[in-house]
């Protein structure tokens, strides 16, 4: 297992219309317990954030200029925390209500002596009818589905559970689709 610095590992990730090519880079927390669950079963497991082209360069510039720091600096006659100033400026810009969430996941492995690549893709948008942002939909719906699965016994185990091991995947994906969040899968054979 190896920890890597956030905002490294930049790569291009092709995505369907209307997005086109996005950029991906390491960020913290996304792989969660998967590194332990799949230890010895998966050779490489990365977690990266997808953003529009140029996002990483812009966000790193803010860090390079010191805007991520909690250490107070004197500006004029007042002392301010650069991070708090950045937060206030971003809040002033307001949140984008009509957002979208893009997810790309893939795995390469061998099944029945054939080398395969499996791709999973999701693209979710702000829902004008309900007024729910894509972030609210793709965060809230899974949490609600898991709560219901725990309540009705589809997830029988209790305690601190690893979601990748405890959640019945097919049922979970069907529940997401009922709410309009669809993850598509494709499989293709690779050369040996």
C-alpha cells in the first residue's frame, strides 16, 4: 500500500458527450476501505477526482499562492487566514445549482483465460423537476437506499461494515436506477 500526494497523478479521461475529455488526479479519501478489502486480490487501485480540463492547474495555483494555509498573514492592517479568505470568496461566488456528476471506473483482469476490461460510467445532472442537484442526488440517494436496505434486512450484518463487501450490488444499482441515477457497464476483450 502506498500513499500519494493529493493533486498528483494527472491524466486525461475520455468521457461521452456532452463532456468530452476530462482530467483526473489523486484526491484523498475516495478508496476508503477498498484498499484493505481487495489487498492481495487487486494489483493496483487508484482513486482520482474528475474535473473539467484546466481545473487542477487553477486549484494548484491557489495553493501555490498560499490560499490553502491556516497560518494568519497581515493584509493591510488586519490579520487574516488565507484559507478563510478563499472560503469567503468562493462562497460569495455562490454554488452552481445546475451541476453534474461524472463517474468513471474501470478494471482489468482475467476471466476464463481471457484478459478483459470492464468500464463503468455515470453521468448525472441537476433535476429541474425536483430541484435536486446532481451532488444531492448522487450523495443522498445512495445513503437513503443503504438505510432502507439495513431496515428491511437486505443488509443483515450490523456494525462497521465495508460497503464494497456488505452491499448487495445488483439490488443497489436497481434502486439507484429507479431514482434516475444510471451506471452503465461495458466489457471488452484485451489482447493478451
